[in-house]
């Protein structure tokens, strides 16, 4: 994803969202990862602003609590849709991360 500052974005992804930065990353290009999800960050090139990414997770509610405590910019709390139970978070460059799991049978659909 295109970012204005790799170092600024890495701080957000690592310190707020709990990702890990690649050991080989530098100030122009890197990869952040969490569990089985990886996102490449490129400063001032490759990609477009406002990208939306869907990341599958096991427990959206636990992640919502974690992100709330760490100060993540949550756009939408967990909601139950026909396609997934998901929440939306925005990063410093306006990219939207949709963290979701299977739709829940015990909640009404939005």
C-alpha cells in the first residue's frame, strides 16, 4: 500500500495494531505482518491512497477490545453482515482495514 511515510506507518501498525515489521524493511519499503496476514508498505509509490483490505481473523470482538485499548482509529465497531462479522479500522494514510470472521448466527444482520 502506498504510504506518505513508512516509518510513521510502521509505528502505527506495530505499536497500535500489533503487527511486526520485517527485519529487512527500510524507510522506503517494508512488510508488516500479524499472524498469517502481511501488508507491504511503500513510501510515495506503488498503489493508491484509500485502499481497502479484508483480513480474516478468529475473534473480531477480542481484536476490537485490543484496538480500543491501544488507540486504533476504529471506523466501525464489529457488525454482523451476511458476508462476515467485521470491524473497520483506518490507518494514517486513509487505508481501511476490514478485520472479519464468519457471519454470526446469534446476532441479527445489519
